[in-house]
C-alpha cells in the first residue's frame, strides 16, 4: 500500500496498486480504473494525471 507520510511534502512513497488510469480524449480528462473489476472509479477535473497511478497505453 502507498504511504503518504510525512504530511505536507506533496509526495507519495510507493505506487498505488490494483489501479490504473487512462486519458479520455473526448473530455480531455484522466480517469482512474480498478484493475480487478475494470470499473471506472474517479475522474480528474483539472486535466492532470493522478499521482502514483500507472497509465494504460492504448493500441
């Protein structure tokens, strides 16, 4: 599991497991997905990718 300590340094220690993110070109946002179920979990509003979550690469 990823750790976030120490608080306030804006960094993550380790990667977020069992999750990935993909870019939606229609809405121009990043969407987080659960790799176990394939369901979409969350979407960023500012257009920047999630921190510490691996990216899916399209074909």
